[in-house]
């Protein structure tokens, strides 16, 4: 994929423009980018029973050896208005070290996995903040402070299939992340050229697509979130991903008069709730478009939701794109042996090292 030749519009710019146009087609009324103060969340909402309590993987994240770290952390809670409507209020949890100097710092945005929330990310936020980053956790669409019940996300996916007026799977949150970049680049404590993004599972998908859509995300490291959607359909490897949000596919199966979920159902659902996800905006096109910005993919070698075989073509194209810009060292794909769909301490460490290498 050519990146830039004699100032002409490139393939990467074209596909990015098409994606941004798609995001605009399902937006509520635009509002001024405003920030309002929020209170810390005392009882976070997890859309799973029983709720999670501890993450050894996130606790393993490298942090500075500061005895009274929690006392030195500055916590901010905000709502960022990204568009009109209930889901247009993006909750933010921001941690940084109290500093006397006014130097601009690097920042990293963190996205949680399905059914979790920004509070779940606190161990990562604290670890990165201890090392001099401004660490930002967000609630993705229909998660955290944004749902009204334990089934809000599931209901939103089904509504999108029925009505085709929202894109709750990945794309609507990417809109929020573009607006978040507007806000972060205006902050006096953040270096606008040193903003990174990462996430786990669904959050990894958000990080992948945000880095593709918005070049202000200078470095990205999605964890167990990158897959080839078209490859999964063509190679009958879609089941594990479908099972992670099965309700919408069951609804579609009934509506389409099918006895079971098959590849036709899967393709129609993706086309409806995330248009282009299994075609022009799939990994083979969007990953090379991130070049030459540093991009790390950390997956498990046995992950059925993100089959590593489905990334062969994206990897080949990405290596070509990064090679053509003479930045081959800025693309890396890790497939940790023996690991299914699970973030590991190794992945957390690799992402941490990646940001320290390219943002510090």
C-alpha cells in the first residue's frame, strides 16, 4: 500500500476518508466539544455476573518504585460531550503524577474489554502515570457509566441490526476517540505529538480502528483485538467471535428465517452493525494504513476469536507498507504460544515497552 507519492492522495488517505464518511452517516446532531466535571464512580457497573474483582495481568504492568504513589497521583473525572443524545457523553478517568514543572507529557488512552469499564483499568492507569504518562481510561459505548442495565450493550447491538441507525460494535466508540483526540491535543499537560492508545479485546479493536482513523494517535498497541473478519467468514472460523456477542446473531438468524447461524447470517450482521468491517475496512486494508506510525499487535497463538492465520495477509501488507517508508522496526506482531483469548503479563509488558520506546 503506497503511503505518499509526490503529494498525491494515497490509498491510506482514501480509505481513511471513506471510514470517516461512514462515521458521519450515523451520527446524532453535532455539539460543541465541551468538558464537564464528573464524580468518581464508587460502584462501577459490570455487565457480567459475577463481576470481576482482580486482574493479575494488569497488576503486573511495570510501574515506578514510588512508596506513596497513590498520594502523589492526581485523579480527574470528566464527561466529554462528543455528540447529542444519551451516548454522546464520554466518561473519562485520567490519572497523572502531581508535578511542579509544566513540561508537556506523553499520554496513553486505555480501552476496556466487553462488559467492563474504565475503573477496571485503574491498575494500568496507575502504572503508566507512575512512569510519567498522562493515563486516560474511557467507558466505551454502552459500558461503564453509559448503560442503564446489565443488558444495555446486548440491546444496542440488536437495535442496530433491527434499525441500522447506530454502530455500537467498534465504530461508534471510534467516533468518541476521535473527539477525545481533539480534547487531549488541547490540554496544556499533554504533548499532542506523543499520544498512544491501547486496549484489551473489544478495547483492542477500538485502539486498532482509532489509530487507523486518526493519525493523532501516534503509537498503538492493541491486545487480543486484531483479526481478519473476512478471513474468518471465508475459512469458517467465525464461531468464537460470534459467540462473544451471540444475541444479535440469534436475532438475525430468526429474522432471516434460518435454522442456525451460518456464514450468511454473520456477513449480514457485520454489514448492518459495522458496515465494511468484513470488506474495505478489514485488517488487510486498515492495518497497512497506520504506517509509518508504530503499531504493535499482541495476540495469543491459539486465540479462536482472533485467529492468527487470519492475520497473514494483513501482516504481509503491513510489512510492505512499513518497509516502503523505511520504518520496518515500527510494526510488530506477537503471537504468544499456547495462549487462547486472554491478555497475559507478557502482552502487558510488551505494550508497556512499546510505548516507552516510541513515546518517551
